[in-house]
C-alpha cells in the first residue's frame, strides 16, 4: 500500500509539473503577443528562418503549417490561447487527466516537429511527451486532483476513462 501511495504521489507531482510548465509557457506567449494572427505567423516564419531564426528543417511540417494554419492564423491563435490555458489548468488541477494528457502529447509532439533540426534542444520535448504519456497511463489525476473525487463518486460512469 505504501509503495502504491508513493507511486501515485510521484506521478501526480509529474502531472502538476506539466501543468505548471504549460501555464508558464501560455503566460509567456500571451505577454509576447503570440496569440494573434501576426504573432503566430511571425513565430512560424522565425521557426524556419535558417539565418535569423531557429532554422527548423522539416519541410513537410512547414508545408502543413503554411497550408493548414497560416490561412486561419487569427482564429487558430485564439484556439491555441484557449487550448493551452485549459490544458495547463486541467493538468494542474487533475481534471479529466487522461483526456488532457493526450492533448499534452499532441502539444509536445507539435513543439518537437516545430523545432526539429534547428537550434533548440529538441530532447526537452521528447521528455515532456513521455511525461505526458506516463501521466496518461497512470491516471495521475486520481491523487491530488479533481479526478480523485470523480473516481470515488462517479466510478461507474461511462466517462470514467477520462479520469
């Protein structure tokens, strides 16, 4: 029982840490003006600028951003702003942890692809992705989180897989 409690505490601390990391990132992006059409477009241009920016090298990913995201940069920036805020808060508070840890995996995979081949140390994003996977696999919201209450009061719900 003691080892299980220690395990649950450890993965819950990992979940909380991921939430804090995402919220700090969100705040920095908010202050830097990233959540606007111009801010997002400028950031993507910087990512793939080999001389003055990061110099990312995944051409297929740049093509994806140019065709799927840049044309709707304004609405996408708002979506990203709200999404990152909800993601950070959900992980911090342990709300629907499994659902939001999957979203975190997509978030960190996106950052990995964005910075790949550039000047950024991409292994940070691999570690964050794997941490999110660990949080998903261990239902880390069931200790120090809202999911703990949900699992105790709503364990028979069809939505229980979310927590």
